[in-house]
């Protein structure tokens, strides 16, 4: 299939959310925490979809997997009718340095036939708020159908009708490295649907923007599996989408013929700002890797009546409510001496927040500031939850079902209600985290870490 459409046409019609910038400034160095396990090494074809070997890249530069596919592994897609699950983050630099979207690259390639596009939560354009239903549509540039996997139905997976006429499914989206982020859930359900239809699945991998070394937080109890956490992985899993896909096939019963094409040149301990890849806000409230770093912890506040900074320029970097004394809260949290983090008193005013919390009101609370690689956002968030709950008194509210979905258990909420200190509340996480580190090892693709 050939096309005269210019590759940049996707961006002409679908403006990106947020400024394009490398996310390696500010807190980004803290994405490389030293919490690693022995054996973090390339998986070398272990069960769960062996990675396709890629040519080495120049030092400090990472080639996106779409580049590896088109230059090194075209045989995987040549002569097949393709569907692609992607959104506005599925971009890479073309040979002339301009940003090009995967749909434009595939549609314009003379040896590739792209027949359908699938979009996740926030939509193919990435403009919808969290939880907002997105309708099916048509790509105005290519004319291809766009199937929404986040419509009015709760199914969230491609239907057999959507998959008709497709010989191979591709996935290319930027994840943020936290269990709650639903792009990998969409990937998992698309893998299941493809397997049921006998369609092979290819993950075009991208780096974990908060690093591939640290593994932190609670491991989800399968009884609490939902779309914001389908499988027993930690809040911060330290894996890429491709590695998670291999784990899903190898350990969690996802039955599909899987191939993972790595992002060539990435190391587990490489900050995103050193990759040379563009950062595009993957959703309206994930503007940079600073927010992404704090998100595995502060997202828990979504299950309370406190704001997480939606409607501000620092979402998930700060939490608060109109009744909170930010100075007292910051002082109390800093007195705990948690490693790698400082808490700063802050006031902010949410402007049309997607969660509806305190629009136009003066909100007071704390900002999380990562200091070094020892930072654990999940521990910091639980400490802040415990302190803010006590400070709030009768004003405190749990959004019980949502908090438990995010926490992956009801034990965290119950322990805080019982007055446990933050360190006692997180103590049960230790053994499941150790077990997960061992479980994930055979499915890791990339080197790095110390």
C-alpha cells in the first residue's frame, strides 16, 4: 500500500497535549532507585514471547521499536493486514529528525497494509479525561476505522467484529511504570482477544520512564483485580510494556503468540532524558516524568476526598484539601526522615479538575520533592495518607471501592483506619515484593542496574 500523505499529518490534525520535551530534568534522576535484585539481565528468549534481536545504537541514544521493526524486522509485518493499538504517544523521530506517528509510518510504507486502529483510555488523540467514554470513529487522514476500547461498554477488549480482516496486531504506547495506568491493561485485553482469534501480537516496546530497577509498593491481591490492575504486580513494577507482556504470557495465563521488539539501546538505569526519545504527555494529567515518578504513590489519594493536583501544572506531585494545614503536614512528614524525599508546604487552586475536586478553591497541602535514588513514592504516599487522615478528622473520606482497587487490597485502608503507623502499614509488602522480583527476572529484556 502506498500513500502520498505526509508523515506529519497526524500532528497537524491532532495537536499533542503538553509541550514536547525530554523528561530528564528535575526529579528524573530519582527514577533510578537502587532497589534491584540479582539476575536483572537480558531474558534471552525465555518463555512469554522472546524479544527480536536489534542492532546496537550509539551511546546515549535509544531507537524506538517502530524503527527497529521497519529497519531490521520488516518480515514480521510484510504481507499481513495490520491492526495497531496506539495513541498520540506512538511517535518517533524520522530520519530527518521530525516526529512521526506510527499510523503515518505504517500507512505510508509500500510493503505494509494497515487496516484498523484501536484506541485506549483517553482516546486515540489522548484528550479525554480519566474515565471518560470515547466513541468509535474514523481517522480523518487515513480514513481507517478507529475502534475505541474505552467506550460505553465495560468489555474494554476488542470484539471479534473489530478483529475481522486483521492478520497481526501491534501495540505501541508510552506507559508510565505504575500498575494503575491502564494502557498495559488495554494491551493485556487486546492480547487475550487476539489469542482467542488466532491473531499473533507484536509489542513495539518503549522505555519505562521512571526506570527499570526499582520495584515498590503493594503487590495486587487477585481478588481486587480490575482494569486499574489486572494482575498481581506491584504499584511500581520496574518493567516495560514488552516485559509485562512476556510476564502475562509466561505467568498469568494470557494465551497468544507474542513477539516483543525492544527499544534498542535502553538500559534499566537510564533516565528518560538520556534516551533521546520525545516525551509526550500520555494523558492530560501526566505532563512530565516528574509527575510519573510520584504517581505510583500519590495516585492512592484518588481514592480519598483529597486533591492530587488535577487541574494544576503539577498533577500527582502535590496533594491537599482546603482544610489541610500544609505547613504542619509538611513538618510532620519531614520529621519522619523518609529517605530520598522532602515535603514542601504548598497552596494551589485547581482549574476545572477532571476529578471534580475543589474547582476554583484554595487548596493547601504538601508537594513531594524527590531528592535521590532512595526515594520510594509508595512509602511516601502512605506516610502522607496516614498524616492527612489524622489531620482531616471527620472531614476525611475514603472512596472505598476505588481506593481498594488502587491499593490492590483492603488491608491498607483498614490498617490506616486502625491507626497503624505508615511503616507498620507497609510492612506486609516486603515478602510479596521479594517474590515478584524473582518472578519477573526471566522476562526482563534490558541490562542495567546496580
